[in-house]
């Protein structure tokens, strides 16, 4: 009684929701950052300010991150093919991972440079530093406001680009505060101290994006979902005896997928159970791309890679090798 169903539902519509806004936001932000990058880089060398140069370094990484994210959105929009059945949607995750790792490396470099300058802080042209950092701050605020119109909540690619800009914004604020302290009190040690603080804050955010990207690439379960709860909810559906071989993963931001086998009562019609399952997954867990196999006691499997939570249940389905089990119907349905 094997029954396979693939439900695409409105998952792709949800995934593409806001894509146009995100693409426009990335493009405008890239142009803003690219223009002010030149100004801040020149200013950093003229004033001999590490805080300003670190801010310019962030701005350079911002420009590259925004460009990479923009390219990723373009490729991710390409339709699936026979060789790439999911298209190039994972390109966005690769871009997010690259952005996250880049942020971590830049933060480590600034931290090390700041640490070395703590013992012998150089004199900084604080007046020029304040002026240029203020201009950079305005550019970052403008870029951040534009990016907020994109999907910074659900799209890890756009969020990684947003974190680049947000980190740069913090760097500009730090440079301004440091410039004021140096101008008013001659505390040149404020320059490396503020650089270190900003680097640590950026690193924490970058680590979260990197961790999430790696989890997606390793086919880990989405952090928003509790797989144990999903399995328990499916087990409580009328007619369902057991749930096994449950897998949940993220294809790209806003596009989660699920596959599982449901063992149901013998001679129970498959369609009602299937429909109940799809409704449950969408309403309770927001999963609209699911592949469900309905089975009864006559179905046999061997070497199923079952979800870890199933170990806590009576996982006694027969693992004998019998792939010639009597499926009375097998059908693929796409909706």
C-alpha cells in the first residue's frame, strides 16, 4: 500500500515572496556603499586612524557581500533543470556562508590590530576622522534602511548582507565616539579599544549567520522546527500507527522540505490520511513541500535511516530485505 505524494503547495510562492524587494534593496545598498567606500578608504589613510580604516575595511566587505548576495538572488531565481532539480537556490546559502566567514575573518584581523595598538596607540587626526566617519555613518544608515525593505528576517542571504552593513554602521559610530574622545581629551587609546569592541560585536552576529548556513548545507533540521514535535503530531493523526524515516531540511531560506513514511491501519484508504497530513504540516509547521509515503503492515524495509527521535519509540518495523512488497498502488501527485 505504498503511496507517494509530493506537495509543493504555496511553498514556492512564499519563497519568492519579497524576492523582488530584496533584489532592489541589495542593488541600491550596493551603490550607496560603493560610493562612500572610496571616501572612507582615502580618509583612513590620511588620518592614520585604525577605527576609520577598519570601518573602511568593513565597507569594502559590505560592497562585496552585497554584490555577492545580489548575484546569488539572480542565480537562485533560475528555474530547475533535469540536472539541478532544485535549481540554483542553494547559491544564496553559499553566498551567506561566504559573507559570514568573511565577517569573522575581518573581525579577527581588526581585533588583532587593535590589540597591538593598545600598547602604543598612534596619534590620530581626530577632527578629520570624525567628519569622514559621520559621512560613512550616514551612508550605512541609508543602506541599512534600504535593506530592511528586503526579507532580512527569513532570507539568510539578505540577512548576512544586512549584518555586514549593520556591522559597518557600528564601526562608524565607534569611530565617531573615538574621534570625539581623542579630540576632547587626547585619549588615543580609545581608537584601538573601540575597534576591538566593534570587532567582537560583529563577530558574534557573523558566527550566527555562518552557523545557520552550515546547518542548511549539512541538511540539518531548520532551527525553527522541533522534529520531535513534528513526529508526535503526525503520530496522533487518525489511523496512523507509526512514523519513521522522517527527514526535515531547508533547501534555501523560506523553503523547507519534509519526507517521511507513515504506517497506517491495514485497509485504511490512503487519501484521507494524506490530506490530513498535508493540512497538519502546513497549518502547524508552515511546511508546504512534503513527500509522504503511506504504508501498512505488509510493507517491508531494510536499512532505513530513521530520525533519531524514533529511537525512543518502539521502532520494530521489519528491516528484512523485501522490496517486492505488495503495493496496491503507487502514484506521484504534484499540486
